[in-house]
């Protein structure tokens, strides 16, 4: 029962309109891969707002412009990069599940 309530609350939060775009949304709309798909990019931003700090969002947004940077971070031996990558993976999995 509690799981259903949590899932329902998350769905409400993640589908609520976003008054302003964020770094992920902006980078997504400009990217070739999204082809200007504003609803998809907005959904991804809503997930980012729930799962990433603004600093992490700016860093993740940079991956749209330079995908190689994601690989550099993923392969890094730095504890800070590893912690960011763990947060980024959780964000990506959540965005994939909610923004189909």
C-alpha cells in the first residue's frame, strides 16, 4: 500500500508542469538526439529536479554537447566523479522509466 502511495506521489510530482526550464531541458532541446522534442526534454528535466542537485544538472547537461565527457567521468578514478556517476545513473534510470 505504501509503495502505491509513493509511486502515485512521484507520478504527480513528475508530471506537474514546470514553470521554467532547467539546464537539462535546455541542453536536451538543443541536442541532435532529442530533435527538439520539448515534451520529452521537459519530462527529463522534471526527473532531474527530483534526483539531481543544480550543480549535478549542469554537469549532466554538458554531456548533451560533449558525450565523450560522460565516458571520461564514468572511467574516472576520482571519488567525486564516482559519486556523481552513481547519482547520474540513478537519474538516467528514473528518466528512462518515467519519460517513455
